[in-house]
C-alpha cells in the first residue's frame, strides 16, 4: 500500500499579478508575480477531503478556481 502524501505543491496559472490560495476555507498564502505561474509549495493536507481555492482580481473583477483532493490515509 502506498503512503499518502502529507503535503503537495499547487501550481496556478493566472493573467493577474497576485493570487491568494485558500485551503479548506482558510487563507494560506498570497503571491505576487509577473510571470503568471504561481507555485505554492508544501501545502499541508488534512485527512479526508481537501478544498483548494485560488483567488485573484483584475480591473474590478474577481476570479476564482476550486479543486478538491481526497487524502484517504
């Protein structure tokens, strides 16, 4: 049986300069970049369902994306 990962890296692509990552409803970290690739490293996973949401804004519009991950062990 393979061991479940305790943490993962999350990659977000955005045309915005800043992206904020939320994990299970809690704000974790914001990044400001100019190359449009945001990598959030070593994001801890809880047992069960994990919900990741990336949020950014540009010119009065808010953009978000949501993904889930299940950690079974």
